[in-house]
C-alpha cells in the first residue's frame, strides 16, 4: 500500500507542477494585457492633448489619468500652486503651464 500512496503523491506532484506552469503563463498574459491597456490610455490622452492642448477638458482628462496612476497628492499640490482647490477654479491663462506640469507628473 505504501508504494501506491507514493505513486499517488507523485501524480499530485506532476499535476501541481503543471498547474504552476499554467499559472505563470496566465500571469504573463494578464501583465501584457494590463500594459497594453496603459499604452492605449496614454495614446488616448496624447490624442486629446494634441487636439486641444490647453482646454479644461484636456487638462481634466490628463489629471484623471494621473489620478488613476496614484498621483492624487501631486495633482492637489499642483492645483494649489495655481491657487485653486479644484480644476474649475484655475484661471484659463494658466492652462498651458498647468498642462505641461501635469504631463511631467
């Protein structure tokens, strides 16, 4: 009976190794998909910026992207630099400079 249990354990080991391999392939595929989505979002933001580089909507889109990247604190500090608590309070003449600084974040 001991040899039978060893064979069963060996079979489980083989199955486990196969599952580990599948998990690695799946993990790599997910990482590629996430990277592709990030590139797509960046391209979309770049298109919006080219079409209307210093409009409220263009800046809002850029700041939304930066917020999703985890840069909320930096966005708030940047708005405070321009004397505003929220984007709608920024003066239109400050839009080009604000846009440039937000892109660097």
